[in-house]
């Protein structure tokens, strides 16, 4: 069954309709808003895109993906669609997307002393002192942070990597360069890697454009990192021989995110393959703790994954295991009334009619004020519940 959800956030949002994207099966329509930034001394225009199954008080955290250059609508659309596609097919966990509009790219991506009136440090201040704490307080994001930047923001995001090496999960730099007057990111990153102890995996993907052999900065970065062996630092230079400057975001963001969330993907697939007896709350905690150790915060599974695990047990006639899994799902996503229906179906298979009726009543009660489903979806669920309640001894 397709799912839909409408959430009304407790904030005042200002419409930036020209920047809006449409919603998808897995993400809500964007919310455009303005944050007053003390660091930048201006009102910063941002866009937040929430998963359609978003829940603020979920026990696990959402990764946050921060995308620069929101004003570039075509580029942002490609990045958004890459995330949406991966989430749709279980290639990565549902994440909060925050995009930042830039009205002065040169100053916001420059640093003293290379540029007079540079605001790069102020932009870092905005990110870490204002935007990220705001997202953590209002959208249940955690310490798993990924930054995506192109061109000047490719340079900036690489600078951010060496500056906040232990305070992020990943950086994807498209068409970057690594040096400006009195600044050399290659040397700075090498020095930081030698001094810092990484307690979780940190991913770095940098993607040159045009001729790789003629890209001096790219070759220097690749050579420098090839000579370093740092635990938990996962880097890769991604090369597209014929990609021009504008093509690199569309080509590289999806494979980079698939790399970054490869561990999450592998571990959730292992549950389907290896947990043939049961999937308990304790098993889920083990999974979440693995994600914390790897990504820096407790990342969980979404409705699709948990529901799928439940049906794997159900289809193999392991009804108690299916019920236990769907209870975990409902604990994380109580608005998913289908979970109660699934449990009722499992109890019906076991001949436990009292439990069937109990869960059907719970589903009906939950649907009265449920905004997760469309009217048509509610009608389908209600009919399924009525059919279940028509039990023949």
C-alpha cells in the first residue's frame, strides 16, 4: 500500500515558491524558510525536505544531508532525486535534507587571508553554531552529517572536511580545487589526519571534471591521501573522463551516497539473510549500536525495512517472529496502522482470534486521527480490518 503523510511543523515558514520541488512517494514537499544568522549577520534562506514517514520523537536519529547552492534549481533537483531514488530502493536510510541558498558564493566560500572580506569562517559558524543545533532540536537529526558542495562550494566543503574532521560523517566535493592564496587544503588535511583520532568512519569523495590527467589539484590530493593510512578515514577520487564542470554533481552524488551508506545497507540486508529465527528488540538495538559506532550516531531502519523483515518471517510461517518485528516497527512509527493489521493477520494464522480482534480495534482507533494515510488508503485499510473481524470459528 502506498503511504502518504502530512505534518504541520511548529514553526513559521516563509514561502519561496520559485525554489520548490514536488513531493515524492518517500519525501514530503520542500519547506522553505529563513533563519536569522548572527554569524553571517543576515537572513539565510534554507529548504528542509523531510521523509514522508518522518517522526520527531523516533528513538533513532536521522542523518542530515546539507546541500549548498540551493539557488541552482537544476543541480539541486538532481541531488534530491539521487537521494530519493536511493531511499526508495533501500540503498540508504531516510535522511533529512537541508539546502542552503547562497547569494554571495565568492565571499561565503573564501577564507582569510586569501580574500579580503572573506566569510568562509562565518559560514562554518552558521553551520555548526546555528543551523545544525536548530536541526537537532527541531527535526531529530544527530551527529551523522553529510555535506555536498559543487565548484566553489566543492572547495569550501573540502576545507570544511579538514576543519571539522571529527564532527561530520561525509563530504562530497564536486569539481573542487584545493588551494587558494595562502591556503592549501591538501597539506592541511594531511596534517589533521596525522593528528586526529577518528572515533567513527569519515567519508570523503572528491570528483574532478574534464581531463583527470590535467587536474593538478586532484592529482595532488589523490597522491597525498594515497600515502596516508588513517583508521576510519574512507576516501575516494571519482573520475569521469568526459564530464564537464556542470555534470559532476549529477554523476557523482548517487554513487558517493551509496558508498557512504554501504555499511548500513549491508547490515540491514544481513538481517533478511541471517535472522531466520527471530528479530527481537535486542537485535534491533545491536543493529542501531553498530550504526552508532560506524556513523557517529544511532541510525535505525525505516518502515520499508522493518515491514519487509516482518513479512519475510510471515511468509515463512514464523508468525511470532513476524509479530515481534511489527511491534518494533510500531514502536518507531506508531502512525503505521497497517502494522496492527499485519499483526492481526499473523494472529489469525495462529488461530488466536481474541488477539485478532484486539489489534483490529487498535488499528481502527488509530485511523480516526491518522494523517499518515490518504482517504483512499484509509478506506482500503478499514475494509481489510472488517474482513479480518469477520472471523469464522
